[in-house]
C-alpha cells in the first residue's frame, strides 16, 4: 500500500499524465491538435531520456578526487549559483543548495592546496550583499582564512564571470574551475574563449548510478522528469546563445 501511495496517490506526475492521456483519447476525432499536444507533453514526465543526455555530457569530465602535483597552488574559482542574504540564518545557510555544494567542493580542493587562493564569484541584487561576499563569509565560517579568499562580485552570467576574472587576475591564466558537472561543459568553453586554461573540477553528477540499479521503475512518471528536461533545455539554450 505504501508503494502504491508513493507512486500513484501522492504522485502529482501520475495524475497529470493520466489527465493528458484522457485529453489525447477524447479529443482525437474533434481536435486532433489538442491530442497531439497532450502526447508531445507526456515524455516530459519521464526522466530516462534527459538523464541519458546529461550522462553523455557529464562523461566529458572526470571528478577530481585529488589535485595533481602540477595543479597544487593554482587558484580555485567557485562559480556562482545563487544566495539569499537573509540575516536570520548563517552565511552557509544563505547559500542556495547548488552554491553550497560548489563551495564545499572548492573548500575540499583548497584543503589539498592551502597555499592556493580560493576565488568566489557572483553578483547580488543592486544595493544588497553580493553572492561572492556571502560565499566568502561562508568559507570563513567553514574554516578558510579570509586572507585566502578573493571575491569577484559583479558577474551575473558565466560569460561575465570569465571576463571579470581575466580582468581582475590578468597574470593567473590557469585555474581550477568548480561548477556543476552539467554546467562544466559550457563553462570550460567560455573560460577557454577568454584565454584561460582550465582544470575542471565538476561536482553534483546527476547521472550517478547505484550498483544495484535504479530504485524507481522507468514506467512511473515523476516531476523529476520535468526538472531534468529543464536542465537539458537550459544547457541547450546556453550553448545556442554562445553559438555552439
């Protein structure tokens, strides 16, 4: 009963798919365009295809378990991923989940190379503290000395992050880049277009596979499918905008 409730009763994707199927069947004769639209929307609630697309992108970069000897001492740049400067909570909690994970990865690498400078990036809303500053406060809270942290506080896009980094650190043309595995492909190309050599350190691999196989059957629709398709479309649009 618990499994039935989880996959059916309290699964909004199941009811949305059921509704789309009803629309497709009962409108086939009178309004075929509506039926076709419903059929086209159905795959958005299944995550197998977008996860396969993402896994192919993620395979381009190997996770960095330990920095190579030649990479020790390089600056470590953590790209922005959002924050909310609400003073009721600590700086670590002000970071959005993706940003928090990026910072943790950056600190993990910095602990292997404490002579490196940890550089954090990201703008905030006008008149408010920037995400880079929240990053710096959070890094300090987690044990990184503030004199080991540099901020780049104005960028709002990945392209701006590359340009502002190059402008602020013109003599540091090689760095360790920390961002999500899905975003890394686009980020590397952007930084390389600015003449910056990148050591990719991806995190948050969406296509991780359990040795025992998937927990949820692929035939069960889920809201996760929508989230995965959103990520795929976001990356496609980003690459299209940059002409790739």
